[in-house]
């Protein structure tokens, strides 16, 4: 299934910057005017799908049941072990990447408490010239 959003993701990415924290209401309103959400209401995607923009650029994939129930349980158990470390990751005064406003418990209140972890496969390589 392909879901086409009426947005141009390349144009949108040029209009935003790391300085867009989401806390400046005036700036957010202007950005919303220039970059509307690209959909009317909510669309339920309940089967594997590719989400694309108007030019056909892939924005996201939705892979239903990509992980078996057993694998999901193993991930939850492993994630619970990270709890004490991750507890320190979300801050009330944090920037947009780890501000606690963006990490809410789901309506069903199950699973791990939402937290943040920053991963970058290139961090190690950036610190080393010769690998």
C-alpha cells in the first residue's frame, strides 16, 4: 500500500532548522502556514505501507508485524534494563530532542516509560581519521 502525502519533504526540510524548538508559537504558526500537514484528518494505516510525498520521495515505511511477538517481548525486557540510565535522559527544560513534553506515556499506560537515547553510527568514526 502506498500513502501519498500532499507535502514536499525536501522543501519542508529547507524551512526548518535545529533552532525550531516548537516552543515559539508565532514561528510555529508561520511554519504551519508555509508547510501545512499534507493530509485531511487522520488516515488509519493497518497494513504494510510506504508513505511518500508529492514527488515520490519516501518519508516512512510502516511494517506491520515486522518483529515477532517473541522479539518484541525480548526488546521490552532489554529496554526495562536500561530504565535507570534512560530516566536521566528526558528533561523539563531540554531542547526539542529530549524535552519531556514530547515523551508521554501511551493511553493504555503499558510498557516502558517513554525516554530518549541518542545514537549515531558515525560518532566513533568522526573522532578518528584513520580507520
